[in-house]
C-alpha cells in the first residue's frame, strides 16, 4: 500500500521519474513494516491485530482457569468457587451459567491445550490485558490459601505462551507469594537500587499497570488491573517507609 502512495506522491512532484523513485521507496517501507521479520513488524502488528470477540475471550479465559485449577492434580472447591464468583459477578448468574455450559460442551469434545489457548490470546490481545490474565490466574491458585509449586510452573508455562516477559512474570508472582524482597520484585528492581532508581521504577510500573491501559470489556480483568495497581502502590509505600523516602 505504501509503495503506491509513494508512487503517486512522486508523480505529482517529479513526474514519471518521481513516481518510480516513490514506488521503490514505498516498497522498502512496505517490506519493513508489512512482510518483514524485523522488530518494526511486531510493533505495528500490536496496534493492528484483530481483537478477540467477547465470547471467545470468555471461553478461553475459562479454559485457562480450568488448567490452573487442575495443575496440582486436585480440584479445589475454593478455587472453583473463586472462578464462579468472578463470572457470576461479571456477567450475572444467567449468562455465567450459559458460559459454563458452553465450556463443558467444548471440554468434552477436545482436550484443553494451554499452548493453543495462550497463543490464540497472545495474537489477539494487548500486552496489558495478558498481564492481568496472569494476575487473575494467580488469584485462582491462591484461593485455597496456598499457591503450589505445580501451579506456579503451569502459570509460568502459560506466561511463556502469552509472550509475557520473565521480569513481568516475577513481578506478578511476588504479589501472591510472600518474601522479604517482594516490594522490590514487584517494582522490578534490585534491593541495592538507589532512592532515585526506586522512584523511577515506581513511576514506570504505575504507568504500565494503570487500569486505564487495560483495553477490555471484561470486568474480571479490569478488577485485576485495579488490584495490581494497588499492589504497585503498596510496594512503593513499603520501600518509602523502610528507607525514609519523602
């Protein structure tokens, strides 16, 4: 497309010679931003990829929930209730029941594949939404009071298929698994970071996880974004008190 625009602009400026030059320049840009394999294609693709339909998103989200619930070999009633409450609270009891019925029908016909579902969502959702998906999955794992090692491994696997970076995965996990250095992990910095580096990290994370950046109609994911944003704020406040940062 760019090559033809370039040819047209070139023709008006320099006649036939300008059209030829514009065509070749436009072809190079088409190659760079369209069919090439460079970073530019990935960046442009992130803005132009088609959005997943609400129905597909709901079923795929429920499938990921099922995978995490079964990860440790036992189906926890608390985790099941956590998922059901989210869907009922988001869509209402009638629609939630319809979603569950459709999911059960699909589940009987084919095996749920974490790779297939996650790859599908990775191609059709923004990065911010995928971060909140991981937050939601960790919430399910924690519903029974303990995030088990198999659950962590499964969510880590899903994160890889969703193309979520390792550092972002560790940041989200730190919100659910308590340790002395959690606040630093959430802000994605080392404990040796300077006060200025802490402030900069907070601004970066607050911007990355601000609920307004989650472009989705799914209320469960929106609530996850708000919770995640609060965790970032809490992590910064904890470090502030620890260091006496004003």
